[in-house]
C-alpha cells in the first residue's frame, strides 16, 4: 500500500508540476512511475 501512495503522490506532482504536458507525455510518465513502483515493491519489500 505504501508504494501506491508514493506512486499517486508522484503522479499528482507530475500533473500539477507540468500542466502543459501533452496527453502522451502523461501516459509515458504514468507508465514509467508504474514500473518504478513495481521495482520498489520488489526491492523494498513493502
């Protein structure tokens, strides 16, 4: 659950930090952050 919280905070920060981002940039960043969350789950054992 903690990894999800980290992911949602990062996605929210991206959306508010870069409001002029195109939809494809939003999708790419969300996928990247999702992969990061999978890595965090594996190595940090939340």
